[in-house]
C-alpha cells in the first residue's frame, strides 16, 4: 500500500549497555519494528574517539562530556538509519525524555523509561531535527548518500516493497515486486 506522503530519515543509536543485554536489545528492536519503522542501514560498531568527538562536539564544554565520551566508546553500539513518516518525532516519542528519571515517572512505557539506567546510559539516541539527522548519518554512514536514497530507494520503502532480515536487522528492497508508475511521484523532505 503506497503512501503519497514522503518519508523522513533519522539516526538511531542503541547504546553499549543495551547491546550487552540480548533481552533488552531484542525488546527495543521489536518496538522499532512494531512502531512501523523501516531499517534502511544498520551496523554494530565500537564508536571511535574521533567519531564520538565529531558526534558530541556540541557537548564539549559540558560537565558530562568526558563521562559521555568514555561510555559511548566503551563497547559495541548498534547504529541504524530508520525511516518512517515523521521519523524524527516518532523515534523521539518512542525513546522518551532524555533524563531517565523523567522518563521513568512521566513516560514509563518508553524505551528510556523501561531500559534507561542514567542520563548517560539512557539506552538510545535519536536525531532532533532534519539537519542533525543529515549530520549524524554522515558521521556513522560515510558511504550513505541521502539524496540518492530519496531519489532511488525511498519509493520502495514508501510502497512496502521490502524484505526484512531479522538477523541483520535491516529492510532490503524486494525487486521481485512491481511498483506502479503512478507511485513514483514522491518528493524529498
């Protein structure tokens, strides 16, 4: 079923303490899929100090910077490019408030409300705007071309012509299905 509404991309990071817990990791993955997100790209990696410095440059002068850098480079993280209609706001709602104590009391059924441990170990990260999404995707997926994706792949994600591989946690284009020519008039956000 094709939607004429264009999709949006967002970066999602499942932080090291989540990846170390297979049960929690699977629960969060299930939430992502159940909420209708499509996984465009996925990788598990130990974030390098250079990537973390670039990613958290806005926080360099904050009191928690060193703790955040140490934690984010401490073990594997799962990093995903997610897509959905209004993906940025939708992912941020699913994550819940950044501060875990607020999430636990005011949004207990969000990811951070259920699986966050502290403000640093709050389970997930998500882009807060289209601009930050582009910047953050470029840090962790250097080969990913956003404009190319919207021009050549978004139509498949929007039409549902996909296959999901749960072991790799990624959707891929199902080229065995036909797309109607009338479905090809999507525009980029």
